[in-house]
């Protein structure tokens, strides 16, 4: 019964889209061409980074659905949850009569295919590199009819100030602990915006030559890399992540831990490829460029 309802709603949406006509075609961040409808007043974001982008562009009021991790800015909390990284709530999305969906890239490929089959234009919009974040903002602005000039100018100005003293970092070797312990020892390698943040700040990512962008390290490899600095995302009480990592077996004997060179960076800012990436850049730069 529920499946029949979903397909009935999908058929209605496809008919409505066909009747509305195509305004233009754009190429998303996966290289796919997507036909956009004339009306883009009812939008869904299945990525917390895209939710932040849309609000920063001043069009957050058009969001009728977001993913379960979209918790910033605070206004996002009152928007219906339409899915998460494991998949969209197709029935809800169809009932919300969304005219456009912003999704992640490869992690949500199935969701993109499903929603597109229902006649809902769905854009893959998750950059992997630091510069790609600016491309994403410009593309989102074009799609939504917004002006990104002020937002990008502010981000670029903060970026320039944060990276002006990159030489002060002295090429410190940095390990980014995306997760550790029971969650696995994941880090960011080449081709990631986190790697770019470290380089822009004047550091060297010890995982820069890893075979994959996001990689699970071994404790033996981390010890062999012997980073000068360890960065870890903070999601709870200040200092809690440092304390937990520092007492985790395998990390507790690392030189960076013993010398007190483990630092927290806002976990959402450094892990979401959106406007707050400059917050993370400023934080990483301040850590690496500090004296002593």
C-alpha cells in the first residue's frame, strides 16, 4: 500500500514537472546534467553542508526539508527531516512537493537516482577540495538565483588573513584524527578539503600520500609518521576529545600527545564543505602558526 502511494505521488510529481517546463540545464558536481524547473521555491537539502550554503546565500527560507544532520544555522532545526546519508524519505519528499533536491555525491548516488526517477531534479552538490567549496557556492547561487559575491568576498578575505603567516608554521607535520578508538582510525588524505586546510595553513599532512582521500590508518602507521601536531574534531565539551584521544591505547604514547600538541577544531566546521570551512581554516592556521 505504501509503495503504491509513493509511486502515485511520484507520477503526479513527474507530470507536474513536465507541465511546468524546463528553465535551464546545469552540470552538477558529479558532472551530470540536470534540467531545472522554472520554480525553485520548495527545496530540499540532503546534506548539512548544502543546508549551510543555502542559508548563507539568503535562500534558507525556501527549504521545506533537510537531512537529519542539518543543525546549523539554528533555523534549520524547525525544518522537516527528509532523510539522511543512508537515504531519503521518498514519501515525505514527494508529499512536500519539492521542486528541487540538493544531495551529496557518491554516498547518495542511489538517492539521486531514485529521486530523479520520480521526476524530481536532484543535484549532486558536495565538493571534495577546498577550492571546490567556492565552486559549490557559486553553482548553488546560480541555481537559486542568489548573489554569492558578498559571501565569497568575506570568505576570501578571512582566508587571506589566516594564510598570510603560513611560513610561521614551519612545515609542521600534522595528523587529522577524523575518528579514533572504537570508531576506527580514520583520517583525511590527498584530494580532501582537510588536506588543503593543512597545506594552506603552512603544515604538511602526514596522510598526503595515502592511496585514498579518506583512509583508515593503522596505529603503527601513525606512530611511524610521528606527527608534530594532532588535530581532532570537537563535538562535545571543550577538551573532551583531547582527553579521550590522549588516553586511547596506541595514541597515548605518541610524541604529539606526550608533548601536549593535540588540538581541537570544531568538528562540524572542519568536516562540512560549506561556508564555515573558513572557521576551520582560521583555527588550524592559528594552531600551526603559533609560536612554541
